[in-house]
């Protein structure tokens, strides 16, 4: 299978303009450090919540890291994001224990409530929905995590109620994404 190459001239950011100068301290710190790619990508993602396309170009120019290598690493590891995410990331476990306890019904209920599919972000940038392989809470199946909070022994209705509660809390709170 052939994979289309990313050409530098095709890299653009449809998202909000980002201040790439915020990356400068990390670039200075890690510029000559052996194995600097992952720390630089992690720092960039911490700054913006994802790794903007133009950030890859800045890293390539200022650190001599290869664009193809950075994209390879960023697209391989699930910790890295190449597009903006919502303020609240909902991780629904689909490991064996959760699957057996009907995690699919939880995901379907969330998709219906949020109006997005797995991997997508709501239009208001409040929620991103993700299926994950395991959250390590097998005795509490099915589970989801939102931020650092775990919700256990879920039903579709309970999952929807959690989302509605967060939406109520978010009313009047401006989104920073």
C-alpha cells in the first residue's frame, strides 16, 4: 500500500493562527540534545493542545529534524494530535471487559448526544470523543474518562447524563480552543 507524501507547500492550518514563538524556549533547550524529537513534539502539543502543521515546519527549520520523521512519530503514537481537540476529551474504553459489558451502547449514546462520531470534536469545541483500547478499570466496566475523572458501570443513559451535566457547567464559560 502506498501512502501519499506530505509536501511542505501543502501544509496549512485551517485552525486559528498560533503564535509559533511560544516554541522558542523548548527549541533552545532541546536543539542539540540527542533524542530531542519526542520532547519537542510533546512541548509543542502542550502549548497548543495539538501539533499545528506550521509547528512541524518551524521544528524542521530550527532543529534540522526531518519533516517525514516528525510526521511518522506524531502519527504513530496516539499521544500526539494533529488537529485541535475539544476542551473535554471523552475516552470510552473498548477493552475486553468493557466490550463484554456493552461499551458499544455507551459509545453510540455519546455519539447521538454529541452529534459526532468516534475521533471527532463537537462544533462548539467542548468535547472530543475517542474510543480507547483499555483504561485499566476492568472491574468497573464499562467505563469512560473525561479528563482525570472516571465514570464507571455506565449505561448509555448515564453517559448522556454526564455529558449534559458538563454542558450545563460550561454554559457561559468561554471555550479556549
